[in-house]
C-alpha cells in the first residue's frame, strides 16, 4: 500500500518554523517540503508517494526539531 499524503496536526498555538522532511531508515533525506496549511489552522499536509517501509518525519517548531517514526505496510 502506498501513502499519498502526510497530515501533521500541532497544538493550535504552535506553528511550524520551516519545512517538513522525510528520511528513510538509513537517514537519507527523501523529501523536503514547505508546509501547506489545510482548512484548519493547525494542520499541515505534505504530498508524498512512498512504498512500504520505515520512515522518519522531521518537523521544526520554535527552533526545536521533532522526529516521528512512521511505518508503511
């Protein structure tokens, strides 16, 4: 199964600083995107096209980087 989008929801008082980044399990940068707001103020969407595997999503909020592991299977 392939995933077409990633949607990130942050607390309403926090804004992403810059970019959403996607890395593979070896640490290679696969995708970088400026965030796109949805119709809700605290939601951000990134268009992707990734096969099954382990990935890491990196976002920056108030000069702090947050990384979340995502498994597509």
